[in-house]
C-alpha cells in the first residue's frame, strides 16, 4: 500500500462509522486521489528526470560555454591576425594597384609606340610593295628587252658572219681585180706611170697626168687612151662597185694663156676627171650611173710641192673602186 492509500484509511478512521453510500463515495474519491497521486508521482518522476536532463544540459552548456570562451579568445586572436593579414594584403594590393597603374601607363605607351611602328611599317610595306611591283614590271621589261637583245645579238652575229663572208668574198674579188690590173698594166707600172693600191677593200689606180694628158690640157692623148682601154675592160667586169675618178694638180697657178679656160687648178682637175669618165662611158661602155667625176685641185697632195719630181706625183688621176650606194 502506498502512502496515498494509508492517508485515505487514516482519514476514514478519523471520521468514524459512515454509511455505505458515503463510504463508496469516499472510496471513489480516494481512488481518484490515488490515481491523481500516482499521476503526480509520475509527473514528479518526469520532472526529476527533466531536472536531471536540464542539470546535465546545464553542465554540458557550461562546458560548451567554457569551450566557447576559449574559442572566442582564439577567434579574437585569429581575427586580429586576420585583420593584420588583411591590412598587409590591402597595403600589398594598394602597392600592386599603383604598380599596375604604372605598368599600365608604360604598356599603353608601348602599345601606342608599337601602333605607330606598325603604321610606319605598314606604310613602308605598301611603299615596298609598290616598289616591288615596279621592279617586277621593270624586270619583265628587262627580260623582254634581254630576249630582244639576245635575238638582236643573234641576228647581228648572223649579219656579222654574213658581212664577214661578204667581205672575204669582196677581198677576194678586189685581190683578183688587183692582180688582173697589175698584169694588164705591168709595163706602165714598171715605168712608174701607174700605181695600183689595195687598202681595206678599196682598189685605187693612180695614174700620173703625163700618161693621159699634155701639160695644161684636159683632152686624153692617144697613149692615154690605150691605158684607159685596158683599165676600162677590167672595170666593166666589176659590176658591184662605183667608179670614182678624181682629178689632182700641183700648186703651180694656171698660166695666162690657159686661164680663160681653166681659171684655177680646180677647174683643170675637174675637167680632166670628167674627160676620163666620158671616155670610160663612150669607149668602155661602162654604165654612167656607176661613174663619178670630181676635181680636188691642189688641195690633196701626196707629196710636198717643193721639187719637180714631187709636183709630178701630185699631178695625177685616181680611179677608185668604192661600194655602191
């Protein structure tokens, strides 16, 4: 029997004898009180349990609070360290920012300089490209010119060979003409009246005036005609040359008796050259288109006019074979 039941019995005994209904009522009340007491006992036990739990939690909280106090100090310390680190980082960041700004200015300047250099190089590149294009044009023109020059050189070399062959053939013809003339005029050459020269492909028959003309005259005398017949026969076969007849005199003036016909040696030399040309045309039947008559008078001597012999050499007729125009 618990303490709540004992208390109820004692209350009944104190009350003395009671009626049955009242007893039941009181019994029911007692049971109700017992149940309530039990409930309160349970609540008390629960409260104690709660008290114990709270005590345990308070103890744990106290321990945690103590731990938190220690952690707070550490946090404060860490906070201080972090603040110092932050301040240092901010200073470093400031220094880096300033350095960055300085570097940025330098880089901007370098970029600006590089842009200018790029623009200059671009301009130079454009100029060089234009120059290269001109050089390519010039090179192409030079190449065309070189090819043309090569072709021209080949043509000139061919022409040169042709001219050399023609010159060699011409020299052979001149040499043949020279040999024929020297053979035909051997006696006159031996007598010193005729001189035949061959120089650079040009053949010259030099005849002193006395073999052709009397002194102061321009008519070919009989002995001269014989010589001109021999010369004319040979000249007819030379069809690729013009025949130039040149009259020359010494420096002695024309005498009074002849001055009316030949005022100067010029007229006399020209008349004698013309007489020879007319004879070659009429008697040797040489084409007049190939004949040229000219007088030089005293102005092309071949010897000084200081003696009779020298003046005799200067009085002459020269028949020169020259290339046709």
